[in-house]
C-alpha cells in the first residue's frame, strides 16, 4: 500500500501551513506594536501629539477691595468674563498646536490675552472708582503665562509658569481677526501699513479738567499705531495666513478699546460721557 498522501490531502496540508505562517506573522506584528515599535510610514508627528500645556493667570477677585453695592453687578460681570476668556484661551492653545513659529504662543495668544485683561481690569477699577476709592495696580495682574506640559504650538519648549497664580481669571484674543478687510493674506511680502479711525475728531468739547488725561491718551493711540506698524515690518514672513489679524491687529484693537474707554471716562467725570467710541477701535491693514 502506498504511503503517499492523496493530492487533496496535500492541498489541505499546504493551506493549513500557509494559515499558520500568516498567524505567526500577525503575532509578530502585534508583539512589535505592544513593544512600542512604530511602523516606519506611520507619519506621526510627536510634536503634534504633545500636550500644549495650559494658560495660568493671576487671580483678580481676591485682589479687589470691598466692592460698593452700586458697582457689584458690573464687577461680577467682568469677573465672569475673565473666567470665560481663560477657557477660550486654553481652547485656542489646543486648536493651534503646530501652528506658527517658536513665538506663536506669545504673539498670538499670551500677548492678546494680556491686552484683553488690561481692558477688563480697568473696567472693574473704573466701576469701583465711581463710588469708592479706585483700586490701583490691577494692570499688574494682566500678564499670564504658559504652564509646561509638552510642546508649544510652533514647536518651542514650554516654560514653567512659576507662581503665576491660579486659572480663575484670564483674557483672550476674543475679537482678534474681526477687522474688516484687515489683511487675511498673512504677513508675507510687503508689510503694508496699519490705518485706524481718528478718535480726536470724534470727541465732544473736552472739559478743562479732563484735557491733560485726554491728550495723554490721544498721544498713546498714536504711539500704539506706530508700534503696530513697526511690528508689522519686523515680522514679515512669520506666521500663517491669519498672523497679522491674530498677532497685530487683534492686540491693537484691544489696546485702543482700553484707551478710548479711558478718554470717555475722563470726559464723563465733569460732562456727558461720550458713547460709541469703541467703534473706533478696529484698525485695518493697507497693502
């Protein structure tokens, strides 16, 4: 009797052997994956996956004096705004991971955040100052820092925040980017110039008691525009398509809001307070 296997049995052995080989190959792949090996063509960017960290700002509420009853609603509203803004800032930090250069976080998030907080704490101080001693030095609470935790957007290593306070209050870019036809093409090529609505010509008669403060803030508005134009030139080629809006026009608008509010407040102490000056805050990029 022949000991050779029938042809159909040979085919069965071949199929079983092939399946076993595939199973072993799969086991090797799974074992390699569990061991932390990454396929060469995975295309994973370690910087993109790293945590961008979180933004930390000094607490404002704990630094305020007794708040008059007449100012409480306005103060509470602005404290709530600070809390809302830090959530927005942290969301933007996550949403922009990998964008911009090494200074992206400072230019597009922390810088605008500081300007926004200056305007907000000034409104708080003004509200209290209407019926009590106006608190001084709140501007020192405006700067925020990035707590370490991975790689910054743009790939720069994060810096520890130190004793930056808690996350209770923060500002954010907010309206950055809503500057009409303010140059969405980014900051490539010719820098162009920034133009802003004239404030002085829109003011009512200025009381003598307010003239010095108004003049000082009108001069500051001109200084802010000059600084923005210098920054426009210094940063040619940096950032993405929204760099100018996010890092220059947005912060400039926030600074102008705070400045024109100080002008309105100074006039309003001894005359009718001018309304609607905030509409003069946004500026545009002229190519």
